C-alpha cells in the first residue's frame, strides 16, 4: 500500500470561513476527532466557525451515518468512526512496518515509543508501545498536538517540504520575526543531525527524542519518538538517542525495500 500524502500547505491556507460546502461535514468530523473528548454545539461552533444552523445540518448527516454520537448535548465520534480506525490499524503500511521495531525499541530502552505523522498543522500519534514500567510516559494513540513544540513536532517539521514548513512557521510566528528565524535555524540543525530532542516542552517532566522514518530516500513518512521521565533519562540521553536512531533506520529500510 503506498503511503498517503496530505496537501498540508493548501489546508493551512483555508480558514473555517472558506471551507467549501462539500467539505463542511468533514471539517466538523476532523474537529471532533482531534479534540479527544465530547464537544458541545457551542464548542463546535467556535472551533469550526460554522453558523449554528449549518453546524446542526452537518451533525445530523454525521449522526445519520453513524460517524457521530450525541449524548446529553455533547458530540463524539460514533461507531462508524471506530470501524474506520480499526480498518486503518489493519491496513496501514506505515504502522505495519514500524510496529515490530517499535516493540523492540521499547523492550531495549524500557521506555514508551510512539509513531507520529504530520497532518496539516498538527502532530498525530498513529501507534504507541507503552513502557512496562510503573512510571512511564505515553502519547495517546489518536492524540494530536500543534506542529510546533516538542521533539515529535520539530522532527516532523524539519523534514516536510520547504513550502509546507514555511506556511506552518508563518502560521505560528508570522512572516518575518526573530522568533521565526530562530525556529527555522533550529529546524535546519535538526535536519542535519537527523533527530530532535526536547525536555518538558509539551508535557512537564517528559524527555523525548524523535527520529524520522523515510518512505523514500528524501521523503519522511513520519517519525518514531521515544519518551521517558526526565529523571530517568538523565545521563542516558546519548544511549537512548542511539537506540532510537538505529530503530528508525531499520524501519526506513523496511519501508523502502522492494
């Protein structure tokens, strides 16, 4: 199965008010999927920018088809969305090839390992292998965070197409600021090093290293991220980074082999 690419740049330039009529229902479903918990109509109106009447029409369609459930005035992904997720798990080329080496890395490091991809201006977790230790870090499967801070976001952003990277930097920092230039310089360093490291940038007390996996020699398909409590990672950063780099290289070979 070929890896799917997302038209990130064009999606970033489309605000809620410019969403075409045919896309509105998908826009509502995407907001629900990314939120991670049930949302009220007021929250959905704010997040989507849709008028109340328009929003209710989209929700009615989604409920009719089973993509959304309503309970006590709150909306959440429905059973058909779950079926899609289960189908993705079984069919995903990237997850299929990455999971054995993710499991091996988790056993070797005794830490949690996630598989992440960039979707529009977010980092989305496709798969996770949790540490068996009582004190562990976990990036929930399906969770999304902004494509800005943390090892996962920076690793992915360092390896997207330049036009996409510039659009995302413009979104977060503006077109011409010192902060934007500093972020760009950091991403260039990450691309050269081949991995990104962060400490407490997204979740307090969490250290992480993220390494790209490649579906072709020049195109990153995603990244694997090893996460550990900062106290346990201290003094082990180089060893954990080396383990992650080796695992990512093995996954890349699997993805690019005939």
